[in-house]
């Protein structure tokens, strides 16, 4: 069964047409689950639709708002094994739903209609919204490793198998639930298919400064909750602190101690390397500190020295044909990648141990795994009490 979860907020002019188009387009057993936070008469319209169409159910939430949390609520009360999510504003064409189902039948765990694969289009967005959308996608793909292979991770139109999110603690804020599903979900195969994002037919966009701020907070939380992403960005932060240590020690040795410049440079580099090791050992890889301290320190020294040689070698190869600053940036980036990868796989190769927060979260999940809860229909067709 296909459950189509539709979060709504003041979409009175769109929901009836949406139901009609879904009903005409979908040719498998399905239900439409509206999770409504509206302050207009959308709930009354949804009640009439639920009385008319046996596939329609809705839940009206009082005093609560948020697209992401509405989707999670929809997942919880949905009955289907396939969970589709789409907006109510008709910018996501219901006629693509069967394409999503067919990809799931071929083995996809997550199916995402994308505006950015061949055949797709984001023509329904204004130039300013396109800029906001591009920035949001770029930030998500830069910060989160599991998001990078996806061309349209900020889409609000997608399908997942229930097992992808079942038992996964989703705690979204704001409007981009798909990114959290990609970071936390249990899946192997993601498929993207092209679609044309349509212009809004009626009603007003809900995008504002609050939603953009919540998106930034959401990204930070996802980085903090993802060990692989958190580790990399902590490593970069420690590296930046090492640059400060290096320049500070170097200035002091040259200007205050009046040491020979090459000697001052070597001692400053050694101090920065020592600082980096201590901070990485204490924070970045605190859950993977296997073996003895001096062994980890020796390995870190070898990896760092090799990184310097790699950086110098790349500079030698490319500096004649590339601007010297760009060449240095490329060489430094390669050295950072090398150092992080080798330190992750060799220097700190101990088996990661869950911290207190992770153990507590696992205990909470085990004690109350979310199960689909059918919403009983009242005579009006709505959820009880709504």
C-alpha cells in the first residue's frame, strides 16, 4: 500500500484539486494522509474530502507547526509500506507518483524526483528562490557525506520504504525532512528521476527568514549527530587552530627570542603538530583511541610528514600552469584529505565506542519503536477530535 503524506498549512485553495489529481493518477492501493496545521478553513475542506473519498484521512494539529514534524507524524500514522511525501501546493505533480512506485518495485529504497537530473526543471521558482535553493543544496552537500551523491536533497517530494525510517529517531525542525532521512535512514539504494517543478497555482509560499534560520540550525544538528561528518569538521577546526598556534609561536620565537628564522619555523611547526595531536586525540577521535598514546603520536607524526611531502609534490607538478594561490589551495586540500583519511584508518583505528548521549538515545529508541497507528475515522471522515 502507498501512503501519501501531505503536510498542509492554509492550503484551502489547493487540497481538493490535489486529491482529484492523485485519485486519477495512482493505480495501486493508496491512502492520502493530510497532517494539517492550518489556521483557515482548510480542516473543514479536508473533512468534506475525507467523507467523499475513502482514501483520504487527516489529522489537524492544534498549537503545533512545522513541515518536518508534520511529515514525521504522517509517517507514524500511515498504514502503507511505501511512504511518499509531497507538498499540497500543486508544485509537485501527482502524476509522477506512479513513477516513484515503479522505481521502488525495482528495488529502490528511496526515490527522489529531481529538478537537476537530465529532463528535470526548476522553472517554477523565481530567480531569488532559485538562489536560496542552490545555497541550501550546496550547504547540505558540503557538510553531510551521505547527502553528496543526491542532486536534489532539499526536495519536499520523495518516496521511502517504511523500513528506511522505522525505528529511526527523526527530530526535524523547519522544512527539509529529506536531508535528515538521507543522513539517518537505513537504506542502500537511492534513485533520482527527473521532474518539472511547477509554479504555485494558488495560495502563498511559506518560505521566510524563520524557515531559513531553522534550516541552518537543522544542518548543524545533523552534523553534530552524524559521527562521520562531525569527526571531519572537528578535524578541520583543530587544523585551523594549529595554524594559529604555528603563527603565534613563530612570531614569538623570531621577534622575542630572536631565533634563527628556519629554526623558529621548525619549532613552530612542531608545536602546532603537537597541539593538533593532543586536540584530535582528546576530541576528534576520543571514541576510537585504541593502543598506546606514544603509538598514536608516532603514527600521527608519520601521516603529517607524509602530508607535507604530498602537498609539496602537488605544488611542484601544477604551480607552473596554475596561479600560485590556487595551486597552494589544491595542494593543501589534498594534504587535508590524505591526513584525515590515514589518521581515521590507521592512527585512530580503535573501534568506536558509543558515548553517553548515543547510549541514551539507543535506549529510548529500543523502548518505544514507532509503529503505524491507524487513525479511526469519525462519521465526518476526519480523525477523532478534529
